């Protein structure tokens, strides 16, 4: 009886992890991959539960303010004056400082 409960617990855990990974991967492909950012950061803040950065489009041709959601690690790295770049169709994020470029891959665990 213990072996059956143990086995059912492991099977449930594996299915749960697979389901979460599948949802994450689907979000990356459908929501994140199409995004495109190329902005100079003019500010950053925490909005309730989201870390956010705002900035101006790099070329200056478009007079708009962009806003993007960051994870906590990106929020800690990024500073006003840095360039935040994410190419459409790709999953990597670039935080470009005067002397360093951070490449942050996006993936599901």
C-alpha cells in the first residue's frame, strides 16, 4: 500500500512539473518571443508585484516612452542610462552598459 501511495505521489509531482514547464514554454513562444525592445532606460520602479523599466526608443526617431516588465535579477542589474534590448523572434535580453553587456537568456526550468 505504501508503494502505491509513493508511486502515485511521484507520478503526480512529475505531471505537475511537466504541466508548469509546458505552460511556461507556451508563454515564452506566444507572448515573449514576439516582443521587441530597444530603449534607453530613463527610470525603473516596482508596481505592486512587477519590476518595471521605462525608457525612450534608442534611435530617437520615435518619440514614445516604452515600458517593460523585468524579473528581479534584471531589475537589480539595470540602471538609468543603460540600453535594454530584446529582438523580435529571439529569447535573449541584452542590458548594455557603457563598459559591459549582459546577455540574459529566457528559458523554462
